[in-house]
C-alpha cells in the first residue's frame, strides 16, 4: 500500500512540473522552461512555436531546429504540434550531480532569417534516490576505558538528490551506550560519527549490535539501514598474581639434566595481550644461571647441569611474572638437594683375549678385570655377576680382581659370539650397578657338512621352456665359517633315456641355480629325477646331497584332433542320414575328437559354427552329439551342411573344425530317389553315379554282416567254454560275473552299434558312418585283461576279446 501511495505522489509531482513547464518567461529575450527529471521520452516541455510567435506548421517551413555544442541532445522539436519535447529519459543527478540548480541551455535556430533564440530548461529534482551506505556492515572497536563523548567515525552515507530530497538525518537503534551525530554540509556525502554516552565495561558486555538508519526529507521519505558491530576491547587494569608467594621443592642430586623441577604459575584477569604473562629470574648468581633454566612462557624450572649434593645442597630463586604492558608480581622458589648413592661401580679390564677356539677345554682363563666404587661404606662395597646361562663363570681373586673362565666345551656352530655382560653392584640404598660388555668370538673348525633346508625338492616347469633359462635354485647352508662354509654345487652323474643328465640340466657351482639345456616336451617325458651335491672348502672337505624332482607341466600346444567323422581321402564330404520323420532331439551323428594335451588343455567343447539351415540342428557342448532342434519339414533342403568347431580349454584355446553333410530322407531308397530328383548337371558320368552308390551300399552292408557273424561266433565259443568249466570247484569261484558277456550282451551291442549309410549327391564318393558304440556295458573291460589272474580261461578270453577288437578295427578301416 505504501508503494502505491509513493507512486501516486510521484505521478502528481510530474504533472505539476509539466504544467509549470508550459509557462515561460523572457529574460533579455531568453525562453525558460522548468520540467521534473525522469520524464519519459517525448514528454511535453513547452510550446516553442507559440513562444517564438510562429505557427506549428512554420517550424518545418522556416527550418527551425535546435543547435547545441558538446552535449548529448536532451530535447527535440515536434513539428506537428510545435512543442519542445524530451529526447529521452533525463536524470538530473547524472547531468548536474549535486548542484542546487540544474540548468540546460541551448539555442533555437530559425534558418530563413538566421535568427537564434536562447532557451534555458531547468531540471527540477524529485526524490528518486534513497540514502546510500558505502558498506552495509561496519565493525567498530572501542577500548573499555574510552572517555565519554568520544567520537568514532562510521561509514560514509550520501543521497544523490538535492534540497529537501537529500539526506536529512540518521538514528541508531535503542541502546544505552551510544548515539550518532552527522556533521557536514547541507548537500553531498555525510560522515556520521558514533558518540559514547555511557562508560563501557568489557566484563559486562563485550559486543554491541546496533542498527544505523539514514533518511531523507522527501515525501514520502526514503531511508536505508546498515549494521554496526561494536567490539569492546580489554584494558590492562589487572596485574599478574602468583598462585603462592613461596614455592618449595626437594629433588635428588642424581636428577638428569633437563628434568623439570617445579612449575610456577601466575594468572591475569585481563584478556588478549594484556593477559599474556612471561616469567624471568631476578637477582640470580652465575651458579644458579648455569644450574637451572626457566621457561619464560610456561614458568617451568628444569635443571641445566648435574646436581651435586656435596657441592651445594640448597638453592633460592626469585621469579618475576610480567604482562605485556608491564604490570608484574614476584615469588620465591626454594630448592633442596637430597643426597643419594650417586656413584656407580667401575670395571677395568686388566688383560685377556677376545677370541677362543671352540676346542678349548673347560677352566681356561679368558679375561682378568678389577672393580671399584668411589663411594664409601656400603655404597662402596661391590659384587660382580654374569648370566648363569653362559658357559662361563667368575672367580674372585685378590684386591677386587675377578677372572672370567670357561666351564664347558664351546661350539661355534651353536653360538659363534658370546656377548658377556659383567654386572657390578654396590650395597647402597638404592644399590647402583654398572655393566661391562665383553664380546668373545669362538674360532671355527671344519666339523659340519653343508646342509640343505629340505630333504627333497620338487620343481614344476612348463613344457616348451626356453633353452638356457634358469628353472630353480638350491641353497645349502654350512654352519662353519669362512672357507669351511664356502659351498660349491654339482650334479650327480646319471642318464635319462640313455642320454647323460648333464645334456639336459646344468647347475651353477657357486649360486646353485639350475638351468635347462633343452626345451622339454610334456608328451616326451613328464619328470626328471636327479641329485644335487653340495661340498664345502674345508680340509678335509665335507659334502651332502639332496634329491630333486623336476615335473614338466603341460601347455596347450596341441590342437584337438577329430577322430570321427574322418575326413575322406578323395576330397569328398561324408554324408549323414536324417529321416524326415525325426522328432526334435533326434541323434543324427556324433563328432568325436581327442587332444594330446592333458588337464584343462584337453577338455573339449563342441559348438555349431555354421549351418545352411540355422535353427535346425544343435551340437552338444560336451558330448559332440548332433541332434535336431525341431521337426523336419518338407520345405527343408535335402542336403544340410554343418560346420562344427571343437575347442579346448587351454590358454589360449586351440580349435579344429569339421564339415558335416546331412541328407534328409527316411531310407536309403528315399535318398536315391531324392538324389535322382535333384537338379544335377547332365553329363556322361551321371548314369554311373547311381550304380556306384548301389555297389557301395551293398559292400558296406556285407562287411557289417560279416562283422556281426564273427562277433556272435566269438561270443558263442566263450559261452560254450564257460559251460564246460562250471563243474570246477575253485577255478571259477574267484571270477567276477562281470567278466563274461552272454547273448543279452550281444543283443545290447547290436542295439547300440547301429550303422548309417551316408551318400553324397554332389560327388563321386560315398561314406558309411559307424557311430562309436558304448562298449562299457557289453564288452569286457580292457583293464581287467591287463591284470594278472591265475585262470587260464581268462587269458584265453582276453586274447579272444583282443581278436574281436582287431576284427572291429579292420572292419572300420575297410569301411
């Protein structure tokens, strides 16, 4: 609401000034106008045509225009109305600053008569500016003992307006200690001052928060505020005071140098620098200054020299405490020195040796020494001792002399150096003691062979290692010393597969590092056994040996080898048969592969790399079985081409691929019929293709039938022999039933060992595929034939089994 009233008031003033501006007076021919500042562009200033005695339309006809020099044009002529108007918004403070009257002079030129008419426009001030502070906040620091009526300058405040609209006064928020006065000129910046009207007390109130308000005389009045923070500073009106006038302390004479003796303390109720207290010694002697030192900041008294009761037993010190401005206080410190047993016994070696051979007999004198104490009485009575765990003892001689002798045989390998501590203790209260350290070396003899830290070593190296590379290092330790402990290494002579060991492995005689002279092949041999000999350089030399086993680790250096399907030698691609009635999951064929590596390098996985009909077939990841994913449809092509990849799990993995061709038909005649229906090139060889396929199928069927007949004959012969031996009492009692296979086994074999005839439509070769049977359920375990059994029948039977396996292999090769 106050803002709206202010704006209405401002608009009324502008209207009043515009009405006044229409009046003009001619003083010596000069036209005068008055307008308020901050009028909008194009606002009416005066009727210049009337004042010039012209009609409005004559302004343009007679070339009436405004001429001025060196100033931005503030006014313009309106030729239609004949009025003088503002050319823009006019700011009086920008044009005239703080001048009491703001006059703008220019000339009106009538070009046809070349007459000039001076014009003066007075810019009247309005209250458009509030008082301003150069800083919104000010901190004033005043000491608590400042005199009344003291003045403290505040921040400058000014109002760009003039007259009654300029700064008229200022005031402070309510307080009981300060007032504000503002001397200065009527217009322009004002410099108010803070006046102290009541004494300050920092202990009562240390900080005063004041609000400073400045206001002008406009209607409505404008004002501004600023914050004043008055900080009351402390005055040094209190002297330091010691906590007690006299300090007493007693200390022993053996107090170490630099040990604190006593701390004095003085307090000052002031604050800041007025409360900073320093300490000093007054009226001191040279002896006191050399014996004690005083910390000037903390008041701690400590020793700066060794105290001696026999020299001085009492000290008196005067301490002064002073604050920064100079107020002070004094106290006395009385120090009493207590007598103690402060002289330790002394040990002096008279003669002796620092080395002894480990073969020295017990009772040998090593060192002779004397002990004494400068004290008297019990304080000067000294006894000596050494550790009972040492192979030495002390024998007392005359006049405080002692002898150090051996009491057992020494062994340098157990202890090469003895650090003997001789302790001399007096009878004072408390007793004082001193220690003498004797370092005794035991001379070495060669009585220990080199020793390996382990009874055997195992080394694992990867195959295909670089020649000459270090593979292992052995270290033997000889507890002897110098040349008796100097160890050399060698390999015991041996052969590997008829070749000297030295051609495979060598050893550095000084460092014990073993080097591989060959690049090992895991598939050739997997371990080496050798012995390493370590000898010292003593006289005579001693030696020992240790066994070393080198194991060759397999690397993935062999790609998988595909056993089935075997690649045809004539360059054709084998064909597998898949009936069109096959359900999803039907086993079409199986890819069989092996890897000469071992471990995870030989773990194989299978995946379908490429297929002419994606989504029709899938390959078992670990089995290699090729199965249908969905049912075969009529639109599926007769010939399906599959690329199967076999990959091991080595790092990096190696892989091999095989291409399978699957013929989609329910039977062999269907294959032939489908092949006949395929569009093939009509040439002279087309007629012979069908005959070749028929002959190949007949041959394969005959060979398979012969193989089955031979197998049945072998099984029947075995069954007949087993019936003849049933009457044996002990011969057949130990034979497991699993070693024999009857007719059921043959039937199972026939069920599992089925054959497939695969034909090709685009080559002259045919390929018959026999999926690998599961021999574990029908045939005798090969491992059982390798075992030694007392039964003759088992040996014969194993021979028969080997013959049967050979027959099957021959049949497979022929196919």
